[in-house]
């Protein structure tokens, strides 16, 4: 599947070292005011070459919108867009043509299709996420006009963790450092750790925390399309994502129901919960509180040091990967997590309009 969503639907195309990557957004409501500079700003947050702790590949990642906009408003027709690849170093990947990098998509793609584009990972490259960020930027602007805001931040790198409660941090601090961590002191420690790992030719993982504010009660579908299920599906489709939890998540399994239950209270005729261990979701449907979740990302599979592997003929070889790679995906994954959350929420809101008059 190269498409995501039911009503607000994104289809992506392109490979890491092809001519371009891009997509088509279908189901975008008409009449939504779109600021293309905001779309580009989201891409700028994801693009390579931002700092010493990300891949040095130099790409402007300039988006070209081909259709679906007129005089700054969405027309309701498909929104086509593309971003040209400008700085491919395909020769760096020549030694990977017949070799399988451990924990990468090389072997599984070859086994599935009988061939693969070995240049930068081809379709399995995280460069595909450009299209998600563009669609997410459109979705974000639609959601903003409904009073819904989404933000994410790096909450763990290696064993360095922020405090569990997202409410103690100011979202305005996220973009003040290269790691995208709202805790200034921890951000410096995270940066130093990523830089140390980079110089060793290794990689490291961590977690991203995301928050959705202003989501009304009633978003999410029964049984298979629960809000948290759709968010998990979206997040686990991101490259290097290995885990998803919402609300108290795994930290809550050792507690008793009397502690975990979110008691209801009524204030000025509005129903709220005293606590939010549920993460804003009950029965798979939003309850009007903040939705918050975490996504775990593994260390990048491609490391710049000698590793044992096999080639396509099954011969044992020693491989040293070349090319330009992130030592840690987290700083550039923050806008991707936000984008996938925005796409998911807008799609479910549009589905809601079809279920109740």
C-alpha cells in the first residue's frame, strides 16, 4: 500500500535517488486557506543538513504544488505535489548492490520483489516521508481552523529522558535546539550523545512524545478504527518506528484500576476527567482531554563501521557502508510524527461527518 487514509487520503511516490518524491492528497475539504510558506517550513524541519548531528546530504526540499489550490484556497480537487531530489551520491552505494545490511530492508525487499533499488534504500528510504510532511502540513492548517493543535518533541535519546509529564514543558522551546527537546539542559546532553555516537560511526535511538490539543469528544470509530489504533498504525508506518503507547501506556500496567481510572467531573455543565491516564481516549474514542502518546525509534540500521553480513549468494562478507546517514532519526522524525498525527485526526474528523447528522 502506498496510500494512507480513507477520506483524507495520501498516495506517495518516489525513491531516495530518483528524480523526485511526491504525492497526491485526495479528500481535502474545499475552501481551506493554505499558507504555502507554512508547508515549506514543515519540510525545512525535516530536511537533511540542518546540523552536525543529522545526515549531511544537502537538499533544499522545495515543494512544488501542482494542483488543487486556487487563490490560496483548496478547491476540493486532488492536490498534487512534488519535491525534486537534487543531491544524490548514488556511487556511494555501489557496494550495497549485492550485499544485505543487517536490520535494514535490503534482504526483505529483495526476497519480496526479486530486486531492489540499492541507492540510498530506494523506496524504503526515509526520504519517502517528505510526502507525509507535506500532506501533514495541509492537514495541520485545516485542523488549526478547527481549534486543534498538534506538537511533538524528542523525549528520550539513549538513556537520557525528559520528565514523563508533557505539561511541564513549554512547546515554544522545542525548536530552540537541534535535538527538538523542550528541556534545554537535557537537549545539550542528548546532542552530545548523538555527536559522540556519530563520531564512532554508530547510531542510537529513543522516543518522541506527541500531544493533540483541542480534539473534540467523539473522534474515533468502534472496533477496528479506534483512535489509538489508527494513530498506532500511522506511527508504526514511519521508518525506524518500533513501538507505540498512549496515555500511561506500559507504565500503567503495574497499577490498580482504582489508581488508573479517570474520574469524571462536571464544570459549568461540561464533563471532564480529573486525571488523564487514558491519554484522552476511552473506548477508542476521544473524550475531549489532551491526546498524548509516545513513539519509540530504533537506532538507524546503517552504521559506518565494519559489520558481518552476507551477499545475495549467501557468502559471508564484511561490509562497511558508505554514504550519508543520520546517527539518530529523532530530530528529523519530530515533524513526521506531527504530520502523521494530523493526517490521521483530519481523516477521522471527516469520517465523523458521515456518521451523525
